[in-house]
């Protein structure tokens, strides 16, 4: 029976005899063939649906490892800055491990579902007027002097846990895809996937993908080559102007002969709606940056017809119902009479 990531990949992770084997049965997420989009786009497209992790995002992979190591090393508490998903995962795994979780979030800029999770898992929530980058600066300072272990992706155990997603992609496809398309915020995940693909290839000769990372245009520090002081995007998950793993992301791009590009909020929203409406996969706006980038790259020729492309769908759409309802006309017809309902159905599909 599947027992979670630490157990499954213990030989490839920094797991020792002393590591507590905590788990919420994270990982093992489906690689969903996006058959309708594949037809429209002329490629073989898959979604690595990380929204099906226990707290609804890929962060569970890194957090199970980071929290287990913090516990192993005798920590009493963990701390992180977050745009919402890291804090939800930190809070859940801290609870499992019997640690206290402090989370620092940008006031009013995290999706409602993510905040609800932190509240329910029992985190100590600190809200700042500043943005994610300022929150990260604060927690890095606090972790130097206070009795708390930092679990942002600057903690190397986070990257170790997150690299397992690349293992799963290779196991499912039997090889690496031609292109791995991924949203970029703080740039930890693109770093982790690249590490995972390289390690898996060493062991299993599965080849390497071109890494295509996509930032939101209003927060595209790596693309513009400069820190963005006031990042803005509808995709609050990746509203980050000074990515901590900047250089590592550039390494992944260069070593893999890939690219890091930006996508506009309109492109993000278009992709966000399209994958739900065409292939039945509801992802959060930040996650849709991967698909938005793929659509852009097919137009420009950076991805060619027939290629195998995996989009990392980092978080579940249910995290952010507000955005879903804001960007869509809500097609609800009000009626109570059965005859009216019959007429409505017949207008749609005809008579039996
Ligand atoms: N997608 C989602 C849904 C995210 O929550 C994040 C990051 C990313 C993509 C980008 O990943 O930072 O490794 O490049 N969320 C962090 C958080 C910042 O606090 O939850 P990255």
C-alpha cells in the first residue's frame, strides 16, 4: 500500500533511521492526459495535477520532508512566509508532527481557501502590510535568532521533497517529456523538478526535458533581470518580485536548453478557464501560468507540433473560489417550476 513520499523514495531522500516517517499520503498525484486540449493544440499534453495533494498543492511534497527533518533535529516550531499554499502545508504537517507553525502572510493577498486551511490546521498567523518578499525577509531574520526552523524553499529539504514530482512524471510516462512547463514564483519548484529529472535520468536513463518556466508579467523578475519592488498579478500564488532561487532557476533553464518567459494576467485567466471548461481540471490561477506559457510557446514555435508536454498544475482551483466567480459570467438560471425546467432542457438538447 502507498505510504507517502518519505517511505516510497527513502533511498533518494535525506531519510535516516532517526527521521520520523510522517505522512498525509502526499504525492502519487495523477498525470492526466488533457485529450481535448491536446487535439486543439496539436501536442501530447498532460497535467501533473498537484492540486490532489492532501492540502491541495505541491507544497506538501517539500513540507513533509522539511517538517520531518525539523522534528528529527529537535525543533519545537517552524516558520514560513507564504502567498498561501506553503503556509497551508506547513500548518498541516506541523500539526501531524506535533510542532507549532508560525506563518507570515501578505495582508489581503492570499486566496480565501488557503487562509481557511491555516486557520483550521491551527497555525499562528501573522499578517503584514508588505508583500511576500518582505515577509520572506522577516522570517529569514527571525529564524536566525528565535527558536523556529525556517521551512521556505531556501530550506534544502523542501527542494529534496519536491523533486519527487519529477520522479513520478518519468515513472508514469516511462521517459521524461520533451517539455516540462511550470509556473515560477519564488523559483523553488523549477529548481526541484530539474534536480529530480537529473537524478532519475542518472538512475534510469529516462532523458531530460527542456524546462519552460513562466512568471506572471507583473512579477517577472527573472525575465526582466531585475527585482520587482511592487509585484502585481491576479495569480496571487506567484506574486513575487525577488525569487529566492533565482540563480538556480536560471541554471535549470540553461542546462536544459529551456526558457523562462512571462505571461499576462489575461493569458493566465484564459488558460485557467480553458483547462476547466475543456478538460474538466480545475486549477488555481497561479497554476494556469504553465498552460498559458505553453499556448504562447506553440504560437511562437518554441514548442513544436507532436511534442510531449507536461504542465505542472501546482494547486487546486478550490483554493480560490473568489477568482473563479470574478472572471466568469455565472450561468445560473433561476426557475422553480418543473415545466420551465423541461423547456429549458429541451431548448438545450432537444426532445427525447
Ligand atoms: N503555483 C502555486 C499554486 C504556488 O503556490 C506557488 C508558490 C507557485 C506556483 C510557484 O512555486 O515559488 O516554487 O516558484 N507559492 C509559494 C507559497 C510562494 O507561499 O505558497 P515556486
